C-alpha cells in the first residue's frame, strides 16, 4: 500500500457495536486500514488516552432557515457548521423548508445556494413539506425522492405549516412507495390553540405558559395518531423531538409490535425543564421551544428511552434565535408566549452533554452513545456506511475525544452566532480535541482549520423498507433493551 496520509495511533476506537484498541490508517480521505503496526504516514497523531469516535451526524438542525413567521435563524451555514465541528459533529442534515405556495424544487435550489459556499462540514437536506399540492405530490416530491432527497418532515401543528390527517396519509403512502422516510412534528394543533386561547384570555401570557399550552396530551395524542396513520399504510415514520414519557411509550409499543416507527429526542428534554421558562422578566423566552421541556420525571423517562431503545436518534434540534429583536423578541420587548420564536440552540454541545451526563454517569454505554449520536442517523437517512462508522472504506470523519477534559459551558466559548446558551454554567467532562472530516483537520488546538465552503453535499438514495429495520423475531418485553440494536 502506498504510504498512508495519516495514522491515528494508540487510541480506543468505539463504534456502535464494539470498542477496540486499534490504530486508524487514512488515505485519500477514507479509512484505509485498522490494526496495529500500520507503518509510516505523512502525519501520525498520538491518541493515547483518547477515544477515537465516528464524527457525529446531527440529523435535526435548522440552519439559515426561514420560520413560518418569517424569521431567519441566527446561524447560517458557516457559523452553524463551524459550531457543529467544534462539538465533534462532522455531518449534518438541516432542512430545506417549503412554505405555502412555494415549489419544492425552488426550495431545494435555495438550500444549495445557501450551504454550498459556506458549510465546513458535509451536509444533506431533509425537506419540509407544508403544501402538498397536486403538483408537489404528483411530480416534485417523487422526483426529489428519486434524486436522493429521501427524508422529509411534516407538521401536525403550527397554523402555517400543519397538514391534516388525509394529507399525512397521502405523504406516508408516497414515502412508502418511493422508499423515503417521513419525520413528523407530532403535537395536536387544536389542543394547543384551545389552551392558548384560554390562557391569553385570562391574562396568562408570560413565557412559562408556553409549556402549559403545549400540554403533554397534545404531544401524546398526536404521536399515537401519527403512528396509527403509519400503521394503516405500512409506512416508516420517525417522530422527532420527543419530550414526554407517553409519546416515548407510544413509540416503544409500536416498535414492540414490529412497526417501522423510530424516535428522536434532544438535549433540551434531558437537561432543561418547564421551570426554566419561569425566570424573571422575559428570560424564560430563551428556553421556549416546541415541544417544551417538561419536568424531572419526564427527563428520567427520556433517559430510559435512550437506554432501552425507544429512541434511535439523539439530535440537537438546533433552532437558533437570539435574545433580541432579530429572534426571540422580534414581536417587541414583552411578547406573549404565543409570539416568542420557538427553538433553542444546541449543535455544539449535543455530543458533550450526552457523553458527560450519559456515558460518564453510567446512563449509557459508549457504544450506545455512538449509535445515538452518529451511526443510527447515518443508517436511517441514507448516509451509512460512508458516515457513522470507523470502518475500512468509510469517510475518515473522526472525533478524537478526550474523556477527561472538563470545561464549563459558556456562550463565549461556543462558535454559533447566538447570544446565549440554555446550558450556561454546566460543567461538562469529555470534549473532542481534534476533529477530522474526510481525513482533513477541521478543528485542532481549539482552532478552526477548515476552509469556508469545504463541506460536501452528500448524495443519498431512497431505500426500500426492508433495508432499514427488522421486526423482532419473537414478541418482546415492552421494557426490553432492543431498539438501537436492531438498527
Ligand atoms: N420544531 C422544531 O423542529 N424545531 C424548533 C421548533 C419546532 O417547533
Ligand atoms: Zn418540530
Ligand atoms: Zn426542529
């Protein structure tokens, strides 16, 4: 073999399935060899005492995206991708979001124009389908799926985005036919509007009432309904940003019945609670997102769901709106909870938070951490085995992780374009020291090494149902640990 470009020596390599002591040899941007005594290379990185992990795949983040209220996220593809890289994430899948009246093709073109010149990490796009017209369903969406845009999100809430159950069935059936993955924001719009109306009429308009209006029942009802609709047409469905134990159980029950239902949760449901929205003045607005963080019991249940396989994917749902007139306070200095932009940032701290609290405190195994933050998302969204694993032939996307590096999170150390982090002051152990994408150094010595626009668009292919999951061979105990392993 010609001389390697790079060897990562002496580290502990952890994948979704196993952990080994191995050196990693990299050539032309790919992993060429795993083993010991790999010989010489243009550069040798000493990783002793370090974990050598697949770079993270963040499958849910809003980057340079216009909300249905017309607000632009604070991060563009440059700041967003740089922030991701510093947190060990080497690929992300933001949204190309359709608003009513827009052509999906046009939306995709615009997303490419935004990402191509800026992203420092590799990327793909999920579509957001909010206007499933005849043209969209008959022509644009099938054609885009065949072109590799094989995942899309739909909303059951937000007046300007939501689709009805009939439209949902059309979309699920189309996804099944063409080998695409439907993701759903599952909250009951009428429940939220009904509660909001009564709260506002009673003068209850502070940020904390955001959580009251987005009651857990709105989420559990919509989650169960979405699952039943998917069952009806035998389609795959991934429920995003799950916050409640009830919705989590709905996913777990469906999976135990062999349905192709998947679940995603996010840092805000493990580390924040509704009490965070009850801070002085408008401070609580910083924590308003949908679904909202719940309570300590819900946090505990969501941790268990990560462990027992109800969830396959841990994403940031990075939806960055600054605490000023460009974002959270765009409707004025004292908006009602209804007018506060929904979303919290989390791209850079997603993996460190889960590692520190999950792996180091024994809530998750190291391999489960890798599965949840990288491998499973790559599998579900058509990026595996190019991404999400340290294996011969895979892209050399690697986070060399220092499991002993302690740092206290503060906004000033992060690289996004935000003016706050909801995780300010948390002490976190375990951060990436060096991050590689296709063998090139993205981050080293706390410094960005990558060039603006050096990330690549990742081509994907639609996949037939059978490739992505397997039904359990025997009936499973509802509390058994199985989900992540089946992927
Ligand atoms: N849904 C998301 O996916 N992100 C932010 C807010 C929301 O409603
Ligand atoms: Zn959503
Ligand atoms: Zn989101």
